C-alpha cells in the first residue's frame, strides 16, 4: 500500500552517555570519517525533505548543541531528556512538538551509516494504517533485539536481548530501532507501554506488539547491507564502521574512474569527486570538498583538503593541499604545503619543502625547493630560487608582494613586503629587497664582501697562547 502524502517529521535519539566509549565527549559527537556520527545522520535526513527534525539530547546536551548548530544546513528542534528512561520515553518527549498529521520517522544518532534509500523505503512502507520498521539479518546478532514473526511470516513483536529466552536469542533477524508511524498512532501506542522489563525502561520496541494486537499492519523493511544499521557502543565498533565507510567510499571512487594502489589505505573524509584515470597511492587522505580532474596523480601520504585539482596535476609524496585551486598540469611536492587561498595556474611547479599561502602563481612559474611564498601574486614564467622568503608579516599586519612576468629571484633572497617587482626583473642571489624593482632591472641587496687576510680561527688562537 502506498503511503499517503503526510509530512515527515524525524526524531533522532541522541541522549545516551555512551559509557563504553570511556570518553568525556558525548557518544554522538565521536567522529567517523572526520564528521560526528550525529552529523552523518542529520545529513542523510536532508534527502527526505522532512518538515522538521527533533533531536533528543541528554548527557552533554549543551556540548552536542554547541558542536552541531554551526554545522547544520537548517535548524533542528532540541528536546532535553534529563532522565534516561528508555527509547520510548525519549520519543514521548518529542511528540508534543509534532502534529497528528505527520508521519514520524525515528532514528538514532549512533547509527551513522544508514542510507537515505533505506529511510525512504521505511517511510514509504508506513501509512495511516501501518507501522514500518527497518530490520537486518546478522550472522552474529549479539545483544540486539530480535524480530518475532508468526507462522505466516508476519511481524508480531520485538524482544530485547535481555528479556529473550534461548530460542529467541537464536533468531538472526534484528531490530535496527528505525521506525516510521503516524504521529497520532505512535502517541496512542506509547501511552500504553509499561516499563515491565529487565531495564525498567519504556521501550519503543513494545509499540510493535501493541500495534499487532490492535490489528495495525506492521511492515518490516529489511536492509540488504546490515552494516548500515549497526550502532556504535564502543571505540572498537566505531573503528569497524570507519573501515566499512571507507570501503563504501573507495568503491564509489573506483567505479567513477579512479585507481588505487590499495583501497584499504585511502581515507575519504568528505565529499570527493574524481575524473577519469586518476591514481591514488597508499595513505592518501581526502577531506572536505575535493574535486579531482582527469589523469590526476596523488602520491603516497598526501593530504588533499577542500581543494579543486585540475587535469593532469601530479601531487608527489607527503604533500598537503588545503583550500587551494590547482589548475591543469601543475606539479607539487614532494613535501610541499599549499595553504588556504592559494591559486596555481596552468603548469606551475611547487617543489620540495615549499610553502605557499594565500598566493597566486601564474602559468609556468616555479618555486622548486625550500621557499616560503605568503600573500604573494606572481606572474607567468617566473623562477623563485631556493631559500627565498616573502616577509609578509610585520608583527601587526600582513602585506603583499607583487611580482610581474618572467622575473628571476635568486637563491636565498628575502623579499620584504609591501613590495613590487616589475616584469623581467632579476634579483641577485642572497639579496634583501625592500623597495620597488623596476622592469628589466637587476636588484642587488647584499652587503659588500670583505676578505680578511691572516685571520685565525678562535679555537686555534687558544693553542698559540
């Protein structure tokens, strides 16, 4: 039966302390792939276009709100559960904020890998006369609640592990806890739930048996990938889900045209898009919003964060690219650091131990080794020698250095900003440049060399005394 077009309101349960995490941080703020578990869940919810989202918080409520609110694309309603009396009680606290016309979708802040497709299927299976829940079949269900079915295969209830007998514990189909039901129905069912269990809590799962007793149709939506409904209770489980998430993401990149030396040693911590025929070596980390063009090579140990990488770019080993725009044909590293606000045009070379910050380098320019370029604009076909430093900070303010086209900057030059060096200028090695250099001019800013004859090293002077 197709669900009637009721507005969706989501209730996310995120009040647990997570004692087994052995952490001062609330459990739902522990990160998976560089993002809090709760944030994963809320991001997935955006695809459902819910009318409202209500997050039930308890332990560390203020810390959860403070961490999450700056990251949320739209506001959520915060519901405080001061006393941990079970999942059913948590949902009851949220229901007064939800109208009877809504379809309520209940999910969990510590189940971070659930997909939008599964949530959509659960919502579609529910309706005015139906309650839907998500189930999965585990080889080892451990201490999860078991799905009870009758001889026809229809769901008749859920039994929690602590309340289950040996035969029930042998069941492999588990309850994920994710549930969808009309708000009015859910409200009426929860009013009848009693804490008659080993925990003395109000279980949300008890509404299933009550619904069956009332003749309500209960639809079980079984996910084909049990990993997506696995919850996190300790750090070992979080680590397992991290690897599951990474396997999912690297498989997606492989399908999109990227190759990897070892997919198990590439980490994706954001939204990554790759072109065709890219290659990622071992221990590459991709964070935030990353877009790779075609034929991009990323060497071992490189970190790419919030950056756009053009076609044919080669990023050598242990290079960090953060908040930068790299045009086609550039060559970076090894051991280079490209910091936020950097823009490298076609064919730029940034070599080993070069740091670039908030700067633009024109086509074909290069800084091959051991240099710092900060707050700098460099034209086309320039050469920056080893040991060159732009002195952009005077202790209070930052200042810019502007360099024209075809400028040659010799080794160990110090460029003191604010400074302009016009096109075709030549800076002699070892110079300290503090004033404007005109076009096609040689600038020499070094002390005069003086050779002292008969000079004796201090250690040898002591021998003669």
